[in-house]
C-alpha cells in the first residue's frame, strides 16, 4: 500500500470484468491492491500500461470515471491510514466503496457531473463522525441529553446514537411494528372455529356488514363518533364492544345520542357512577334501558334517572347490587305505572319479597318479568307475581325453596294469557305443575321446565296429550331426569322427559317447533328417537336441536334428524358416544360429536342431505 | 322493456359510475329490487341505479361495495374464507352503505 503513496496515477481502460465485479460489489480497487502486491513480489516489469493493455479496450468515459473513482478511493484510504482509524469507520468506508463501485458499474454514460458528485459524497463520508467508543460521552439524537456510550447503545434513525430511555422506546416501537406486521394465521382460524361453534358461520363469504363491524370493533379506540348509524347497527356494535370488554367511559360516548330510544350496554363493568349520570343526561328520552353487569350503579344514579327519564318502559338491570331497597321502592312508585318490562338478575343483597309485593302493586302494566338469581326473593315473591293482570312472559329462577303449590297457583291464575313460561331449577316441582299447565295454558309458545328431578314421564305425556294449547315453537326440557348415583338408569316409571313424553311432545308441537332442547334427558330410549326422527315425518320449522348427553342417540338417529328436518341449522350433540362417522350436509353445523382426529364441530359443505345420508349408510354397512 | 343485460351501472352520490355484473349487484336486495321490472322503477329500464341523493354511498364507498360483490361470488361455497380487506377510515361509511343497501329501497322515480 505504501507503494501507492506517490500518487501513482495508473490509468487504463476498465474491462468488462471490472464492471461485472463492481456490479457484484466486488471492489476493483481491492483487486488492484492484491495485484500491486503480487507485482511487487514478483520480478519487475512494471509497465502498468502493459498490464492494462492485456485487457480489451473499453469506452473511455466509463474508464476515466472508474479510474477517477478508484483513485479517489485509494487516496482516501491512504489518508485514513495516516490517522488512527476506528474499526467501524473502515467498515463504513468499505461499504461506501462497494456502493460507489456498483453505482459506477451501472452508470453507463456519465461525465464530469459524476465526478463532482462522487467528490462531494466521498467528502461527506470523510467528514462523517465515527461512532464513539464505549465509555465516551455522546449526545442523544432524539433528546439531546448527554449519556455514556455502551456496547449496547442503540442507533437512531439518522445514524446517531440514542440514550437508554430513547433506545428503549425505539425498540418498543419496532417490536410493535413487527407484531402488527406478523399477523399470526392461527388467530384467524380459531376465530373461524369459534364462529362455527356459535352456529353462525356459513359457507362462503361473510356479509359486508359483518366485515365492517368487525373492522370497526378492531379499531374501536380510533373512532370519534358513529355518525348517523341506524339503531340495529348501533346495537350490534355495542354488543361487540361489550364482548371485547372495551365498553369504557370513552367508548360509551359513541353510543349515546339524544335521539336514541334504547340504551343497550351489555357490559357496564367499567362504567363509573359519573358515566351513569352521563347516560341519563344525554339520552333523556329513552324508553328501553339495558345495563348488564352494572355493578357500579348506585342509588344516586337511579335518582338521577328518575329525574330525567320520564319515558322509561323497559328496565333491564343485571347485577345492580348497590341499589338499596328504598331506592327500588321509589323507582316503582315513580315510574311503576308506565313500566312494561322488568328484568333483574343477580341481586344478592337487596330486593326482598316485600319489595316484590310492592312492585306488583305499583306496576300493574307489567307484561314481561324476568327474575333470575335474586337471592332474597322466595316463595312469597313468586306468589305475588300471580296478581299481575297483564303478565304475558314470565321467567323465573329462584334459588330458595318454592313449594309446588305456589307455582301451581301462579299458573292457574295467569296461565290462560301466558305466552312464555320459563321455570328453571325448580328441582322439586312435580306433576301437579304439569297438570296445571295442561289445564290452564292456552296461548303458550315458549315453554321451559328445566333441571328438575321430580316430575315424571307420565306427567309430561299427560301434558302434551290432548292439550288445547297450539303447538309450541320453543321447547326446553333440559336436565329433567332422575339424579341418583346408585341407579343411573332411573326408576321403572321414568322421571323427567322420557320416551313417551318425548313422543307425545313431538306429536303435539312438531309442525311448528323451531327450537328443541332435550339435553341430558337421558331416559329417552333409542326407540323413541327412531320413531320421532324416522325420516318420513317432517318437522319443517325445526332449526336448532340440542340432544347432548342423551346417550342412547346413535348415528341412525342423526341421519334421521337430517332427513326429517329440512331447515335444520344447528345440531348440538355433546356426549353422544354412539354417534360416529357422520357426514354433514350443507348449511348444517354439527357440534360436539367427538372424534379425536377431527374438529369438535363439523360443518357441512356442499353436500345435499340425501347424499350425506347415503354416504353414512355406506360407511355403516 | 326490461332488457336483461349482463352488466348494470351503479352511480354514486359524487357521480362515479361502476359497471358490474347483474348477478353480482343483485346480491344486495335493495339493488335487486331497483332493477327488477316487476316493481316498475325507472332503473329497471335503464339498467342503472342512481345513488345521487344518498349521502352514504360515495364513490370510494361504492367501489368497495362492488369489490365485495365479486369477493362474495368468488367465495360462494368455500370454507375458511379469507376476509376482505377494508381500510379503517372507510369502515364506518362502508357500514352505513352496507346497511342501506341491504334493506328496502325507496324509489328515485316510479313508473306508472
């Protein structure tokens, strides 16, 4: 290298090879170094021109430029040699050399300009500061604070160094970007499976509204206002926000508009007392109020509500545990007249029987009542419901003991106009209740008597035989069976919904039944299933069936179901271990049939019912 | 009168026209009814739907809607469909438009 110090202006044509090498980031100058060294070592016929003339002549412009570049770089190297160079600097220069060489390799016809540019660039690089060694002080690029350089100091976007906090921030940003960029495909698949389990996924693309709503929900914190959205869309959005647990005070504001008639928040757990005030202040004309998980709602919120909202008809408050009895009294006193719907769940501490009686007195126009999991309401409260003259829909789940006579009384007084009756977990209700239903109910469309181990099959059969009530559309008798660990088959006279009851029920309501739930009615025998779902009988309205844990069900029953229910959308069959090798027709979601290798839910694609059954028969045969 | 062309035109509120297949456009019940001669709207004659009065159906929004039509047709019977990409800024407006087009329609002109 010292040999070049004299400014040996070697000029010669640049060969095609040099061009090619330069294009591949191989430095022509470096090869020249080696060549020079070799030349010095061997005997001396140093006619550079001779060496150069071995190569075929090339366009002179490129040559000059290239040579000039090579020279400049050599000079630079030399001068750098003089100083005590840091390693990174040398690397930087190597990089520049290669970049320049490749640039020159690509440029075909450049004249003086290129030289100037190069000069300028190279000069700039020479003046660029070297990275300070660890232990030295440096100013942070972003915040200009002085800090000590360590081997771990991060580099900023412009090439300078960053102090530790700025470095950490930068690293976090980069990590975020990376995470956002690398979208894990696994999450999408899980979402798809979850949708199918809910029974809403169909073949094909999602509706556009669905896609938009999902997108909006994903970016919920960037939305400022919802604009002119129609009510059902607002409701759907609020449901999704609640589900994702992002219904916070900030997002709540999106859903409060003065012109709305309904305020629906399915998850108010994050809302603080002030937010309730805001709800009532912003939407004074509300007719329907739905607040689930409203644990932080206190007396003064209700007070404010009574002051502002005079049109309330429908109150649905789940878990409003901080509201006192006195406040409930006041509520019924002030708006009891107008109240048509009241739904209360999860009241642990307040709302005694006498409050129920008061409510019944003050709210004569109640049409829908839903009382579930209210710990203090007991038999007397239930008895009070009997005096609600306009009651059409009643739904009860009471944890304390309620004697059957009270229930029978209730049914006999109100039964004739009841359209919905749901009695969950009345474990000791016996056949007299069913008789009362048989004798009194004439307008029922939805009936649920679940989690009961006293009523007998004979009782159910009697209920559905010669019943003057028109066919039901919704039936739920889940978990009506005998619970005896010593005798899993149950007694001779079956308890709960069993074979004859089931047959009678389907005979009565089959034509209009939409939703059938007989989960855990394990005393229903295979014969009954085969009789009901025999393929010849058709249940045109049936869309949703749940036969989980009816362990007599087998594959032929499932095939029969597919045949008999042309509009079936969802069949839930957990715990039916005799069901195997099912081929699911299109538009039907089969959930819960266990096969270790397959998905827990099977979704029918593109096969008609007959073909599916045909294949199943083949497999079975 | 009702010449059943294969392609129909949708005109947005800011005067952008989109020519799409009839089968794709009729995915929207609103558009289908507008084009159906049985209902006697002017649109059925010209095979063009004008959304000039409806603010929610701007050009960019209508473009995405047309893209959705084809996306839906393409994945009609498929499982595991990849979601169509919707730019965030557009999502609210697109939601409004989707809601409008999915429902019933009020005629711009009625034929007697």
